[in-house]
C-alpha cells in the first residue's frame, strides 16, 4: 500500500500551499488597506495644515496650532513648509524659515547632523540648506570640510550653495584644499547657485591658493562678472597652467577686448598646448579681428586642439578671419582640414551650403 | 475680476501662486500640464497665463507656440515660469512672444508685481 501515504503527503503539501497563498493574499490586502488609511490620514493632515502654511508664506502670523503641531499634523506642516521653501525666495523664504525655527525643526535638524548614520546627516544637511539661517550655514560649512563621509560632504556642498550666503563662497573654495575634496563640478555648481552673492568671495580668492584661483576664475567667467577682468588678467601671468587656462577661458567668456594682449601672448609656441588651445578658444569668444594674424599662425600647429580652436576662432571674425581660413583651406598643410571644417560650420550656421572640399589630384596624373 | 490661468505640473508651485494671486484679488484657474492648459484656454481665454516651461507631455514652449499661432489667443499675455537651470529657454520664450518670465525659486510678491505690470502694459497698448 505505498500509494496511500504518498497521496496523503500530496494532500498535506497542497493544503499547506493553499494556506500559504491565503496568508499572502490576506497580508497583501492588509498592507494595501493600511497604506490607503495612512495615505488618507496624511492627506487630511496636509489639507488641514496647508492653509496655515500658505498664510505664513504671505507674511501672516503663524497660528499657535501650527507652531505646536506634533505627530502626523506636525510632520504634514513640515513637509509642506519644506516643499514651499524649495520654491520661494525673498521674504517668503524668511517667513517659512522663521516658522521652522519656532517649531524647533531647525534645532532638531542641527542635532541630526551629528547622527552616526550618514543618510540622516545628509537629509538634515539638505533641509538646512533650504532654511539658510546663519546657524544652518555654519553647520553646513563644518560638514562640507569635516564630515568623514564623502556623500554627506557632497550633499552639504549643494545645500551650502542654496543658502545664498556671501560667506559660503569662500568656504566652498577652501574645501577644495582638504584631502579627498568634493568633486570640482559639485563645488562649481554650488558656487553658481550662490550667484552674485558669491562674487566678492570669488574675487578675493583670485589671490588665493592654486585650486581656489582656478575655480574662482572659471566661475567668475560663467557668472559674466565683467569687473573681475583685471584680477583674471593678473592670473594669466600665474605660475600654474591650470590657473592660467582657467583665467584665459574666463576672459574669453567675458569677451572684453582689453584682454586681447595677455590672451594672445598665451598662443606663443613655447607655452603649454592646453593653455594655447584655451587661448585660441577665448580669442574666438572675444571676436576681435586684431588677433586674427596670431590665430592664423596656429592653423598648422601639430597640437590638434590648438589648430582646431584657432580655426573656429577665425570663423567668428567675419571678413578678416574668413580670408585667413580661405587661404589656409586652399593649401596642402594640416591646417587646410581645420580651415575647411571651420568654413563649413560657419556656412551651416548661416543657413548656407558649405563649399565642396577641393579634390586632391589623382596620383600618377601629374600636376 | 481679472482671470489668470496658472499652468504648472508641480502642485506646490500651483498652490503658492494661486494663493498669492487670489489674495491679490485675481480669479485663478489651474492646469497641471500642457494639454490641460490648451483645453482650459479653449473653454475661456483668461486675461493672463502663468506658464511653466518644463512639463510632462506638451512643453510650455509648444503650448505658447500654439497659442501664438491662433488668432483668438495670439494677443493673450503670457508670463513664463522657468527653473534657474533652464534660463536658455527664456530666450526661446521671448522669440515665441512671451511677455515676461519669472525664475523659480521666485518671490511671490514679485510675481504678483510682474502679473500686474504685464496686465497694465497690455491695457495701455
């Protein structure tokens, strides 16, 4: 009778499987019901707190119910306040920051930045950047330079950029000198986020360390800070290629003809190719035909980017540059290809049909 | 009452703008995307539109282009709402006929000033 116990075993397994399926189904339904209940409660709490927070944004007095709300209502008030804080500036942002300070939110966030858990420190840093009070800014500066976790430092760097504080610029620039600094792109974005508030700090750091000068020059160029041009010219004569190239690129973005002399000098054959390529690019941005001759001399340069940027710069000059490019394009040297490309790009940009490249004479047919 | 249509996919921005404009005496309608904005304007042309540039589906610039090519909405004042990182879109918006632009994050008080200024400029033309 071996089949009987096997059938019983099969029934047991099927029964257990069915029971497990029912338990899973009930669990799923319960989880969904719970989630819907929580979501409904959260929506109701937000609906109750939203008008109060909106009144604060418009300068109204924060009601006691908003200041003292705790639990679900308190969390809803804070969610709304932070969501609005990310969208507004000026006095509306100050009103919301004041509300959060009065609720004790800022004190709690400052304490959270000391949490042993990195994600909590990062979350607190992000929110402190929105509050942007002097205390928040001070703590963010400490995190940018002192937190042992690189991701927290990155979040704090971005948050510091959102504070709109003039002092933050120098903190961000100095963070570049610490061991394992935050990636330069993140620092540059934070400085750009600070905008005009960053300018005094950036200009002061044009006389700072190598990394600070290079970053300050780049960001000043991106911010179109014309009055900084003299400080940038001084840095063109610096001892570091990185700083010189950054200053030259920034001068190009500013587009001031006063910079032609120092920038053209960087095209000298004895200079570093990276600097010469940056100078050729910058002269194109300045667009003054007085540098056409120096750029035309670079068309045959063995360094690709020097010759390429020189050709593209000449194409920006109109008549003088186009003449120099046409002359080079008719030649046989390596500059001919760069010149033809620049002329073709110029034609396309003007909605014209580029001239067909000259065909080389077939071999064996003589000249 | 002067009517304003606020078009933004971010409900927080819509809340803030709606509240501030209603507080200043405007009659505000809302749309959460480009298609909804086109439908709202087709129903009734508002006195002014606050239009977000970056939205899912039909973008703000496309919506503006369609309005400008329709003679019933060609003259409707439009203020573009744009994020700081999309400032390049401002130029395109002006090419398409936007009357002004506001960069997010924005000052609610300044936004109302801009709305009032654009409306009074249009009325004086």
